[in-house]
C-alpha cells in the first residue's frame, strides 16, 4: 500500500507544555503561564454551550468564537492545565489545536507571461486565453453557456487561501458582503483580511469556478454566479481545524448554496475518530458540516493527491506533516480524509487531458463521487518530465510581486472547483434543489467512465520510482477512479 505523500510549506508551531512547581510550604505562587494555545471545546451533542463556557472561564480560558448551534467553542488559554481543568459536566471533549495545522498542498504555479497574454487570441467564449483551457471543452462549458452561464443568486464559498479582489477576471465576481477571514476560528470581514497574502491557491480555484466573460484572460465554468472568499489558510500555508469549522459555519449562516474545499483537515491526512488526539477535531468538523447541510449548503471536496485508495486504508507513514512522521499501521475505515469523506460531501478525483485518472489522484470505491479535470503534466512522457499546458489554466496572484495574472496548476485542488462550478450551473438552471438532490443531480448528469484494465500507471518513468503510481480500479459503471463519471456542464443545464 502506498504511503501518503504531500508537500509541507512551512513548519507548524510545536506544542509546549507548561510545568507547575510543587510548593512545600507557605502561599502557593501564581501558576506559571504556558503558551497562548487554541482549544476546541465541545458540549455534548445537541446541547448548547452555556455550561461549557462557564467551565472555560473557570479554567482561565477565553472564548474567541461560540458556535452555539453545534455546541462548539473556540478557546484561547495560557493555562497549562486548561484541558484537564475544563473537563466536567457540560463538556463532552476538548483538544488543543497546537500542531494540528495541515499544510495546503499548494503545488507549483507556472505563470503565463505578459507577452503570451497579449498575443493570445479569443475562442468560443471570446476570452483571449480560452484556447489553452482544454478542461472547459472536456466538460462542454461553451455548450452550457449557450443555455445558462449561471445565476448571481448562487454563491459558492471558496474555503481556501483568499481571493484577490483586484484581479480583472474576478473583481466583479466576488460577493464581498459574504467574504471573510476565518483564521484562528474568528471572523474578520475586512477586505484585507480575506485577500491572499502568501498563496495564490484560492485565487486559482475561484477563477475555475467563476472567472468573468469580459474579454480578459480566461473564463470560469459559471461566470454568472458569485464566489465568496472564506479564508481558512494562514500565512504559513496551514489549515487549522478551528478555521475550517468557522468556514463551514460562515457558509451556513450567510446564504451560500455551495462550498469548495481543496484541502484536508488535521496534520494526519487520515483523521481517526478512534484516536483520542483526533476525535474532538473529527466531531467538531462533522458537526459544522452537518449544520451547513441543514442550511442548504452542498460541500464539494478534493480527493487528495496521494494516489491513495481511500476505500482500503492500511497504513500511513507520512503523517503528521507538521512534525516528525509517525508510523501508523493496521488502520481501518474509522480513519477518514476530512472533509472529503464526511457524509454528504461530494468527493472529486482528477483526470488529465485524455480523460484518464491523473497519476497523482487519490481514489476509492464508495468514496469518489465524480471526477473532473485536474491536470496531468506527466502522461505524455510516462512521468519523465512535465508538460505545463496539460495542467489547468486559471487566475493567479503572485504573493511576491503582489500582481494579478494567469497560470497553470494541477491537482485534485483543481478538479474540485470544476465540480463545484458545474453544480453552481445546475442550481442556476434548476433552482430549489436541496444539497442531497443537487449531489444526486451532479452524479446523474455526469458521463460514466470505465475502469482501465489491469494495473494502471501513466507515469512508470517518474523519478519517484516505476511502481510509485500504480493503482487498480475497481467497480463497474460507478467505480473507484471516476465515481459516477465526468461532470458535464451542458448536461447540468439542459
């Protein structure tokens, strides 16, 4: 079984424990303060947070965000004994999130030069760079736009690293009144807070969903809809559980019908609910996702870039990604890739320009719901080297020069927004669907793809080794590589 692999962008802060001093006589000195640490404190399922908040105060903690609807508090405390002291009636579980930041699988951006942008000619959508958007033709976007290019009543929350509000392809597309930063689990609606700072990932994702048809750059799948920037990735490139909980809750309470989630939560790609360290995180995220669904939100998530069979979890030797990896063997399906494997979430694998599974894409029978273009730069050379234009072209923001542009990325981070964009078109053409109905419609309107025969490996000459990207597809018309099939924009609107 392949080990999980991913790229760490920055080191997370280590957990530091304060140590109390024993006093043999006289008055006890004030307890030594520990590091300022964030905790998730959960009330019992179905209960409000009133009793939990009282225990937090008694344990010298400060509530920075109260999600009473789901019984979850985000708390800061310097009390080294906070986790022990807060336990009791009204508190179901508690977990420090220090060291639980997950590195966004950023991928490299290959920017399109200004000269290439200037010399590009238009195509069916009259967008200069459309001729390089092979992914749009693959899912029949021009045909869909002739019927319905999306409704401004539909808002897609992009839970990511922020969206550049000055990008010429996105400036008119962002629902600023529904955008926020969720870093630290705390809402900050100022525009500077939800704009990108160290990453262009969210800007790229947003362009795939909704880049404007305006004679500039590229087109999005659903240029008539709006996107909301919900910033959950911090400047170090990490996603902490409290930010993800905040993101789902923000989408639920601010009229979004869809979210796109091109990340996983926790430093272990597989979050094991039977592990005491991880259970509170799993519970908090699950509650937030369920609440968002109850408020009419369909959440779309990427399957991951580890070429991992998510239906057969056996081992993980590459986690956590913010410290020294631990060997975890004999895993079971109690371990989940969140949010991709949360109930009701649409999970998306990736294909390249041929329509075959991208060499890196994770998969799994009963886990993957649909597939979509994510790019595959290695199939032409059997893995020896990459071909940039076989990746996905979209909007970018250069965090060094602070300039907007266009560029290529690949990953299931790119396939997820294709599915979210098609779902946004479907909801525009057929309003009123519940999240469950929309998820079913997305699958029913997809085009089934058959399993390849035998062991599949489009990159046998990859530097990682001749068998590093071996994978075997299982299932029939609905299968482990492609789920119900390739999303199709035209089928979604006709």
